[in-house]
C-alpha cells in the first residue's frame, strides 16, 4: 500500500521495503488508490519493479493508480523507439581498447608526416607564386601573429628578463659579482628564453587561434566548399598561416630579447649596477652566435607551432566539439614539440661548439 | 525532356571504417530532374551527397557522371567535372572571412575566364537572381541564415552549372523562407536547365518540387525505394516509406 504524499525523500525507505518483498515473490500487487502526491521517484521505482518482476517471470499489478502515473508507465514500457545499440565495451583495460589506442597513436604520427609533406608542397607552390594563396589571407595571418602579439610578448619577455636577473643576482652577490648579471640575462635571453617564451606564448595564442579558425571552417563546411571550388585548402589556408608565423616570429624574438635585457637592467640597477656599467658589460658578453642560435630557434619553433595548429584545425571533427578538441590539441602538441626541439637544438649546439 | 542520365550510381557501399552506412545503392539522375535523396535522420543522406561530390570515397561501387567514372578519376579530372557543378552546403559553406561578393566571385576567379569588371557584373547578376543585390559588402556573419543560403546559392550558380547540389537547403529556415528558397530553386532550374540533386527530409519540399527520389532506410542500411515521391507515398510496398511521406509514426515504423 502506498498512501499519501510520495516524493524524493521517501524513496530510500520504500526501496528497501520493496527489495525485501521482491526477493521472495513473483506476483506483486501495489495498491496505489490512496496515492495523492507523487513525482518521478515513485514512477521510476515502479518502472524498475515492473521490469524486474517481468524478467523473473512474474508480474506487477498496480491497483488504483492515478491516470497520469499509469500513462507515464505505459509510455515508458512501450516498444523503445531505437533498438539499443549492440553491446558497448566499457572496460578500461580490455585488449581491443589498448590495441585501438596504439593504432590511433601510429595513425596520428603517420597523419602528421603526411600533413607535413602536404604543407611543404603547398608552401613551395605558394612561395613560387603557383599556389592559390591570397595576399589578404597572408596579411591577416601576419597581423594576427605579429603586431597583434606585441603587447603580451612585451610583458612576458620583460618579466622573464627580470626573473633571470633576480635568479642570477642572488647567486652572484655571494661572490660580489653582481655585474655579471648582464652576461647572464643577455645570453639567457638571446640563446634560450627569448625564443622559447615567445614560442610558448605564440603556441597558446596563435597556434590555438589557427586551430580554432580552421576547425570552425571545417564545421561550417567552408573547407569542403573551398575544396569543391577547386582550391587546395592547404595552399589557400595553411600556407599563408605558416608563412606569416615564420616571418613574424624572428621579429618578435628580437623584440623579446631587447625587452628581456631591459628588464634585467632594471633589476641590476636595484642591485647597484648602473645602466652604463650594464651596457658596457653587455657589449663584452653578447656575440653574434648567441643571437643567431636564438634566431634559428625562432624559425624552427614558428614552423612547429604553425604546423601543429593548422594540423589540429584541418583534421578536427565536423562539429562544435571538434573546435574545442582542436585548440587543446594544438597547444599541447606544439608545447611538447617546442620543448623537444629546444632540447635537440641545445644538444646540437653543445656538440658543435656554438 | 531528354532521358539521358547525368549521374549514375552503381552498387555503392559507403562506410566509415568498419561501420557500413549504406550498401548497394543504385540509381540514376536524369537530365532536368529535381532529384531528392531522402530518409530519416542518420540514414546516410549527407554522406551519399559527400560521395557524389568526391569529398568521401566509396568502400565499393561506382559513381558515373555521364560516361566518366568519378570513383577512379584523378583529382584534376574530378576538378574538371566539379567546374560544371554548383554546390550549396547545409550551413551554406560561405567563407566566413570573405564578403558576400568575394564569395560569389571566388569560383569565377578560380575559373580564370573573366576580368575583374566582368566578375563584378556577374556577381551583381547572380546576387540579383537570389534577391541579394546590394549585399555585396556584407560578411556572412552579418546576414540572416536564409540570406546566407541564398548567397551560397548565388555562389553555386556563378559558373552556370549543369548540376546543382543542395544539402538540406531548408534546414534551419522558417516555413516561408524555405518555401521561397524552394521556389527559387525551381525557377533557377527552369531558367538554367540544370539538374538538381537535393538531400532533404522536408515533406513540403519533396512534394513541392521533386520529380524523382530515392529513400535510404537507416534500419536495413539500404536504398529501399525509388521513384516519384507522390507515387511512393501511395504505392510503395514499404510501410516505412509510406509513413515517412505521410508523416505517420507507428510503434514499429518509428523503429526504423
């Protein structure tokens, strides 16, 4: 017998009682004639009970159920609109899943190589003027990956210069060698931090933007439209983005180097190194190879960021969820690429004695 | 009307990896047809269109345009065929970074047969045909959904195509806009003599303009009916097709 007001808070109690009942019997009669208030808790419980008793070969009889409850139950027990799909594997560690994941990693690597090849062909054609690249697309991408980024690059690189200076000053002070802060900041910025920090910022900014733009175009069928108009999307969309970033990155890195060294000068000043002393020390410390190592890193990083961003965008799923995945993918992949490439270049320079 | 087939699909099987979408699809689109590909959600209508456009490759079977086998054609050969087509995508497919005029001009520039002045005039004509002359300078994001579809249609007819493809042209449009779009499609078809292939599940469009159709069944993953839609509604031996076309849902019919 269910009487009176039945809502969510009474569920647990009723559930326990019915479980005890259900274990023993195959034919259950529930008298609902005095049921006044009820919500989906009661209905869902009755639905489950109906299914359980039916599965056990018994039957559930509802007496005096309110018409709304009866209608809802009959709607829910009607033939399902869609036959449930074939069994869906849920296990975290079953064999096929591991195999699929491994295959996906392999495919991902092969796709990356394929994309790199296609991008290189498109680049070559664009540079030689045979591609379908448009000046406006190139200018737009250049603005986005150049002037538009100056503010944030200024902030990050000045701060990184100051951090380097503080880090060095704390150690160098013990030996009374504060003046060498200039060497540390200059070489640190030129060889390493200028390029790497700019690249990380650009990966989060421009790489992600590339991925978002291209995957949105994928979802809007713009890329399909471009392809069926006889335009190669690699030349039309990807090549200008790579060229823009490769052209802008070295400039941004030079800008970052200057601001980083200036940031270092501020900190050095607070330790009693005058700007003039700092400058003189700088002249002695800075040499062309340091600068060139940083610049070549900038070019390499630009290619990696642009490729990772464009690939994530071009291979995104054709829906709005794909856009989110593509941007995340672009940032994660390019940061990983950057750090691996940076380590590689440093080892190479070490071996070659630059 | 001539009875020459412009598109012949033979024994086409479409699959994403191991998942088969439709199998053994066979039909002909005749010159001058307004041909509708219909079926319930998820039956593979849009996938079939993407196969016809060469954006997806079939698992098995042939797609012939005239006597040219599209499935084995190289990309330049496909491109030569596509020059004779106009395509409007479900979401329009306008390039969002370009204005309406630049979008319509794109195929003309790509074809490379006209100078800038001619292109400007042709763009104005095509936009006037779809009722959008004066909107040249607008970006796709700045105009309404119905206008975007019209602008996409203007781009599709830029090169005076032989075949027009539509992917759910009335999706997301109100009944009046969608009716206007249907009327426009018929008018354009009559003036240009193009054949029209359309993916849709909108009954007013199907009965209003189609003279030939196929029905793709999601349950059996096969094309189960072909012919004139009104004939199909009254005479199809498949209950699903009759129910689909008369908008009836029964318990077992709804399963498919």
